[in-house]
């Protein structure tokens, strides 16, 4: 069994027993990156040199302090700031940009002994669901290179499915961890808003953005979560909680006594037959593990897409105002006045989708429109949270599909943003409510043979319990096997 | 020409006296090399997040308490969005609704008339950096970016330029007194914008207003508002209408000039800053802060008048700055004659401080010196006249007054037998004046006093001289 197909916990056990070494694991991942990148384009920056140096250094030190990720190769989405590699957000605006500091979660990874082997591709500034709007070019799905990997954390998901690393950190603003995990057949976890510090994650929509782990199993995700979660005084929205003990999640093997709510609105309309069937079988698997299943309704979910695109775009429009060509990033040449420099820099630096959302966000905050759009959407957001809280008062978790369809062909929806926005309906309700959700493979679609994901959604800051339920459900779901669209 | 009435409101910006910036731990310090005191937060780097400086909240709340405001238990930060090179994040973090303090007031006295000026709100916000325009390039210094400010917005209750300046002086005194700002107007720690309109006297509707930006001295406030009122009156007299616009005061030419009109006004697209949770002020915190507030200048002035018997002028001079009033009370602890200490301070000490441009607390001549000097006068050892003459030297050297006068032989002559001889001499030398006095010109007494003083080189005890002269002149 090749090293790169192992899970994170397997690799960790092998390291502990001396069956492999940090340099061997890192070399294996770098080799895998070299073999698959010509097809995938999952990485923006590959850190061959620094990764091997770091692995050698860790190897020399040994692991006397039992660092939880000692010698484990991982990747991080290229919107997490790193001192030693460019942070581009997949935008021409930040081509080659070197951040002067490490993101909180990157610090945590380094302290835990992880080896960062690459920074992964994404939709520009995390705005998209197909990793097509990247200035670095689109990433391909390892199950079928003609298709998208989902997004915006598409590089992380595709790379994990292809064995480029044992874990990755992505960000989920409207589904950007869970949806690409579903489309590539891996596991993605969006923690409760505030459980993981956003410090050093380049902001898209601040009240939605959540950093979270991605990996090939629920247990691997939980292990990464244990490293990155917990209070950070540099993020004022960070919850004052210690790093959680993830052992209870790994130990949960049954759903006995648990009630799962099937959210009616998330199963109605728009699901392809194969997605509906695979997710239905996941519900059956939950029952087989002992869960009681009830139907539940979130009446305000029908407004989620409109609400999300008003609020997230509003926040994005001002979060991206700092990219003005003055202090860093792209500055258009040949302009002789300030407004000309601003206009040209931002016109050249941002792609179409980013511009679309900046314009939308600017519009909904404008004088005369604020009450009708922003204010109204903020109210609906509160109502939707109440819906979720009521549902999670009756259920331990909610269960739903992650994407209405399996991975689509590249370019298929490029000129149809609304269709793409609507597909986010299954994921972004959770971001509006700030709750945790985990996406895991439910099986391969009967028609397409492509991965289908199912998600569990849980109570605020009850992330460990949610991961435990996902762990138990995972045991009853079919294994997907090896992706078929890339070199073996 | 109908009589007009001015309607004025001030927006005062005060830089908070915190050691670090509002949303990061960079030091607040002036005079350093450009961009020395910056980090990823105040330089607006990607991914950086703000965290609120708790001390700034305390100072803003204390300002609110001192200005009779309600301090809101919950207030929100908003983003005020606009592009400018010295604004690193592309937005200023400020407060819209609710601000930290609201509904206060301040009583302002001009020419014995006291009027109450309403304070609409006080909010917290961060400052921008600055652009340095050079030859062919503009450079940006972000050292000041992210410094904490409060903006104090008054109701349009001010009616004259003089009142506007008096309001600003009172705000300055209070904020410095409570330690909210250093009040250094030259460095821009305290500055204001003035909204000015005029209307026919008796009218209750408001005229079109103009806003004069960035006034940074009491004098400029008064001159700018004065000019603007006259300019607007002129417009109306000429049948022109007043344009709503932003204007700048040219301190050299003493005029206001148009900067931008309403049409160019920004749409700031305020909305709650999602990176900052609501600012909470707990009742216990507020109580503790209130208990920490020092006696405010106005209350102290009243106490000096009522309890210590000072007159309005003396009390006002001693309470204009907290350090001065503290100095006065330190001296008072060593010499209980309040009136004497106050007179010495007002007439000698503060005048000398002003002339030498030295802050009272920094003078080599301290509270103990003032107290000792006052005691010397009280004890009859020197006269007030001598005190006045020697003051500049004492002030400059910091010498203790008692030792100084002894060493210089300035101790007053209070020996009546010694003085009787001098008095007799003076009377003998001026027979015509003696006759005049005895003929009813009693005002000539001061002439004789002067003569005695001259002969004793000012060392004669004046009270004793008076009585000896009266006694001698009364004989016959």
C-alpha cells in the first residue's frame, strides 16, 4: 500500500512505530504532487525545499514532546498567511505577495510538528464553488479531470483525494469546505463560527468565514481540529474556549440514542436522482447505526441564498477595499492620478466574480438601499438561526445532501452565476447560523460514478459531539476507493 | 439689514491618551521615523484583525461621565467606507448607532452669561495615517493610523464665535483633567470641525450650513467662525444663497475657503463591523470609573471661590488646567493663606510660566517655593513688592525664598525705632508736602510712603510705615 494512500492517523502510527520517517512521508507527498499536478493544478505554491528541510529538522529532533502532527505533511488553502511562502488568494491582485506574519492556524500547525508541503488553489478570494475563478487556472477533479473539484477549497479537496497530503486547512464561508470535500470524495469539517481563529485568513465575509480541516477520514479531520481550535486573543470574534479534547469524537462508534433530523427543505427539488439515492442510503446507514430519524423543517431556509449573497457580498465589498494598489499587491502602471491608479489597479487585479460581488455588496450598503437589503437580510439571518436552534432542540444533528449534483463539467456554468449561487443553498444556511457541519462521502453516484457527499449539522460549540456522530456514520458508509481520473 | 443669529455646532476630535493604538498593540508616539510604529493590523495587511483597546473604552466612558452623558451599556463599531491612501483598510472603524455615550451637556460662560450646550453623542473611532507630498511622489506614514480618538458632537446650540471658543476651552480643560487626552492642539491631539449657519433672529428654522474642517486652536476656532458668519451674512445681503459645503480655514489670510460641495459628498456605506463584537460596559465598571473621576474644573473653580474666598478671575486662572490647580492645592497644604497663595500664583508664577513657556509642574520653582514665599509675606519678613521684584530670579534659579532673602539682605525692616528716624527725615526734607497734607491733601500719604521706601530700598514694612507716617503727620 503506497504511503500517500494512508490516512493521517495511520501515518502518525507508522511514524510512532518507526515504520516511516518525516522525510519519507514528505518525499512521498512531494512525489505525489509532482505526479498529479500536471493533471490537477491543485497547488499554487509547492514548498519542495522548505518542506524537506522542515521534515529533516523534525526528524533530527525526534518527537520527545509527542507533538500531535509530528512529521505529517499537510497543505493549506492559499488564503492563509504564511511568512515563508506567497499568499495569493488565487488573485492577480496578490501575485507573489509575501505576508509578514503567519496565520494563527498556520502557527498552530507548525507548533504541532506538521510539514506544510503546498498552498492550495481556490476560487479567487474564496468566491466560487468550482475553483474555476482562480488566477492560477482551474483545478480539476481527480475523479474526472474534465470536471470541477468544487470550491472554493477545491485545491485542498482535489489534493487530498489524490494523496498529495494527509490533511489540509480550508475555509468555509458558504460551503467552501464541505462542498469540494463532497465533490472529491473526502471529508470536510466546518467548525462553529468562533471556534477557530480567523487571524491571518484573508477575509471574504468576516461574519461567515470559518477555517476548518479537510482530510480523508472523519478521525483525521478531528485530529486536525484539535490542533487548530481554541481561543486566540487576536481575533475578537474568537470564542473563549480551550483547544478541545478530540478523543471522545474518535471513540464514538454508534448512533444509539441519537436523533437525526432530515431537513425537508434540503431534500426537496433540485437534487439529481443519484445524489438523492446516495444520501437516502446514508440516512439508512445512520438508522443501521442506531439513530432515530425524524423529518424537520427550517421554514426560513428558502430565503437563505438571497440573504447570504446580500450579507456576504456586503462584507466582501469592504473587506476587499484594502486591495488598492497603495501598500502591497498589484499596482497598475502608467496612471498619474490617485483615482486612476485605484481604478486601474482594481480593474486589473480582480477577476469577474470578485468584481461582481464587490459591486453587489457596494449596492446593498448604499444610501437608500441599506434598509431594503442589508438590514432586511440581517433580520432574516436571525430568523433562520432561530429555525436551526428549534430544530436542534429536537435533534442531535441534521442530515442533508451537500450539493444537489455531482461534479459538473468545467465551464458548464461559467456564464450562469445564478445557477451556481442556487446550488449553494444546501450549505450556506449553516454559515448564516454560524453552526458546525461536516461533509463525508456517502458513496459514488449510480449514474456518474462520481462522489456524493452527505452532511451532518450540529449545535453551536458541540463540535466534538458532531464529529463523533460523523465518525459513527462513516463506519456504516461505503468506501469510495481510488479516484479514477489521475495517475495511480 | 435684518439681524441674524448664528447657529453653530462643533465636532471635537480628541486623541485618547492610551499607550497603544485602538485596535493593536503598536505604541502611540510622535516624532518617530515614518512607519516605525506599525504592524499588520494598523497597516491593513490581508488577514489581520482588530482587537479593542479596553483603556480607550474607559477613557471614552469617562469623557461621557464628565460631560453628563448616558454611557450606553452596549455600543457598536461600524465601518465607514471610503478610499484614501492614508486609510489602510479602505474604511475607518467608527461608531454610528449606538455610540458609547449620548445625551450630555456642558455649561459655557461668556461675559457672565452661562448657556447650556447640548452634547449629542461621543463615539470612538480610529485615526488615519498621513500623506507626505513630495516632489513627484506622495509618501505615506502610517504611524498615526489606528490611534484611538473620540469625537464629541454638540447640538447646534452655540450662538457666537466667542461661545464656540469657550466651549472648546471647556472641553479641553475637562478632557485633560480626566486624563482622556493630552490636549496638545499643536500636535493635533485636539481639533474640531465647526458647522455654521445663520438665520434671521427669532426664526426657528435652520439655515443652510457649511462645515469648517480641522480647526486646531482656540483662536482659529473663533476667527474662522467669526469670518464664516460674516461671509454668510454677506451672501444673504447680496441675495445669494448659501451653498452647503465643506470649507477650510486659511489661518494666514484669516478666511474660509471652499473645499468640496455637497454633490461631492461620500456615501460612506456604514454598517456594523463584523470583526468587532458589541462594546459592553458593565454597571460595576462604570461605577468604578465614575469613582475614579477627579474633581472637574468647573466644580473646583466654584469650590475655590466659595470655600477659599478667591475671586472669579483668580479661581478661573488656577483651574484652567488641572496641573495648575493641583499645584495650587499642594502649596496650600504648606501655607494656609489661600488668598495670598492665589495672588502670588496668578500675578507672579503663572505669568512667569507663560513667559518662559514652562508647564507649572516642570518649573524649578515648585509648590513648596510658592508656599514659602507666601509665608514670608504673611510673616512680614518681606513685602509683596519685594516678592514681585525678586520673583524672576527665584523662578529661574529655584532657590528657596527664605534663604534667598536672608542671603540678599532683603529682610523687611519692621523695627519701628529704625523706621521712625527715616520717617522724621522724610518729613523734614519735604515741608511743602507736609503742609499740604495737613491742609487736607491726604492723598499725599502715598508720596511719603514712596519716599520712605526709597530710602530703605523697599525693605520697610509698608503697614508699619503707614501707621508711623499717619502718627507723625497727625501731630500738631
